[in-house]
C-alpha cells in the first residue's frame, strides 16, 4: 500500500512571522483523514521570520524532533536546556510527563526553516529529556545517515519509541536505496529539492507512506541539492 501526500494538499498557516505547512492535522488545521501515520503524528514545515517565534507553551507525552534546514533556531525549556541549533543540527525533546518550552528565530537578520516532528512515545509519563547533535549534510550525500533511533547506535539520538529517522542528501544524478522490512511501515518526506522514485517525481514537501510485503526503495536526485527523510515505524 502506498499513501500519497502531495505538498500542495497539506494544511497551511500564514501568520506573517510564521509560514507553516502541516502534513497531518495540527492546531487550527484539522482533517480527520490525516491524523498521522502510525506513531508519526506531526510533520510541520515551519519558516519563522527574524524576531519571530513560539512563546513558552507546554507539551506532554510526545517525542519532539526538530530538523533545521536553514538558519538558526533558539530553544529554551523549563528543564534548564537552552541553546541555538543551526542547519544540519537535530534536536530531540522528550516532553515526558510535561515540559514548557519556547522556540524563536536565533537570527535578527535571516529566517529559519525547520521541520518539527512529533512521534508518540512507547510509554507515557517518562521524565522529560533533551539532546541535540550535528549531522553534516555532506556526510550523508548519497547515503542514509541515522538521525534518531531507539538505541542511539552509530551516533544517532536515542528516542523513546521503536522508530528510526534517516536522512540523505542527493545531488542531480546521485542515487540511494533502502530495503523495506515488511514488519515495519515507512514514511518518505522530501524536505528540499526534487527527487525521483522510479518514474515518480517528488518535490519539496511531497511525501509517501509505505506498507509493503517486501521491496527496495530507490531514489535519484533530479534538481539541486535535495534532502530526504525516511521514517521507519512500528506497524
């Protein structure tokens, strides 16, 4: 089974300081057909203007992963974590039994573009936790780099769910493949650029969900530098 989610069909919010596209229902955007994909609950494609940001607000029982695509994102939370993450950085905050945090553009001059991802945790009411790491885009050219995983192996960030997030960067002509496990489900999200999956072209914001008996996913870069995320999720 393949689930198609074209970029243009996503929910849209424009508040001036914030431009956001929602792959799944979030905030004022509600579509009962798009409440998530398994434990993957949110992919928000956010661009925040200089000086803009999200005031302190509270979350609980969600694994929140932020992937910065361009610019700088400032973070502060009630557990005492604070800092600025830049393009290539990945931030994980496990909201656990409850945490308050804020996120602002870390630059006074340039917008910040990032993906905020929510994954439902395997168990509820952990203590909140936080981590961030840098994953150089050039180091994942035409190969899959693991950003988050259940065990944090190979330098990934360990999260509290049996889910793995991998990323690759493809330049025109580059190719990469991934073997799909029939015991898992997969969500492919094109963050930037344009890639080909067989004869199907996918542009920035396009996504596909897979539940398969077996098979291999083969991607090829088409135009400019393209960043692609692949979620491996429990069924």
